[in-house]
C-alpha cells in the first residue's frame, strides 16, 4: 500500500469533510453495548459499532489501490491513541481501532486530486486478550450501511492480519508522522 502525497492529502481532506458534515456513512447508526443486540453484532466476534467512534482521533489516512480503489482513515479510541503515541506493543486490552472507507472519486478540476465518494465500510478491531485469545487477542467487525458483513467476509480478517502483520500485534496501521 503506497500512500502518495495526493492520496495523503485526499484522505486527510476526506477525514475533515467526514467529521465536519454528515456523509453517506450517516446510515451507520452508532451503537454501544447497551444498545447492541445479536443482529447488530459481527458474526464470529460479536463486535458492535462503538458509540461515539466518529469523535475519536485520527491515527493515519490510507488508500487502497485497485480493485477496491478506496480512501480510508483509521481512528482510535483514547486507549489506542495513547498506545500508538507511546509505541506500545502489544496494544492493551480496551484498544479499539476504526477504519472508515469511501470510494475514491477523481477530481474534474485536477488530474492529481481525488475526493471521497460513497461510503463503503466501517471496520473495527477490538483488543480483548481473553475474549479473543484464539485470534491474537483481537475481535473484528466489518459493517456495510450499518449492518454487519456476512461471516465469510469476517473469516478473512484474522487470516490476513496474521499473515501480514503478526510482528506488529496484528495491526497494519502506523501513526502518521
């Protein structure tokens, strides 16, 4: 995943736009443990959408090349932010990372600029070393239009993280300098 200057600028712009106004992701209703029920939880891991996640701090922007062609931003709850700033590995229990993604739309004004289009997914990683001991201490949740993705999509989460970032506590994201 190569982040170009234009991609970084576009992802940062996407985050600012997302936090300043309601976007297509508005369909994702925030849920907390008290408001969650079985149909709101991700299969396999039973992760729900944390209440207030849109107010979390940004850890880093990212972009995904073809075939997804997305702009993304990774947010962290206060526990995650502290761990990232202190380079704490493994991440402590209670860490939650959120990845928001949008389709990339090319600018008509500039060949190098892109903008966020339709929201595609909101994804979460939740650290609980006891509850998720069999998956490296992490539970995963992928949501499309506020609803959990199917079980097949969730089965790919742990395998991909384990294969690619085992030495970084299964986390791809790094703090943006």
